C-alpha cells in the first residue's frame, strides 16, 4: 500500500529515519545501564549505608 506520488527512495529514507529514532535511544540506554552494572547495585549501596549508620550508633555508646 504505497501512497501515490511518493517515490521509493523517499519511502525508504523515511523508514530509515524512523528506525534510527527508535533504535538510537534504546542503544544509548542499554550502554548507560551496562555502565551502571559495573558499579554497585542499589541494594549494595543501601546495605553499605545501613552498615555505616549502624557503625556510627555503636561507636556513640
């Protein structure tokens, strides 16, 4: 179902642009998420913070 008056290169270029607009953010977010995985997870950060608080309160007594 090609729209009349649109040439094939125009249709292909529109499809490529739409594909890039969908895939590019996915790739960027995947790289950012993988970069965060190299560091500590949120649960590890919470555990360390809890241990830090516990150690402070134990030292006060």
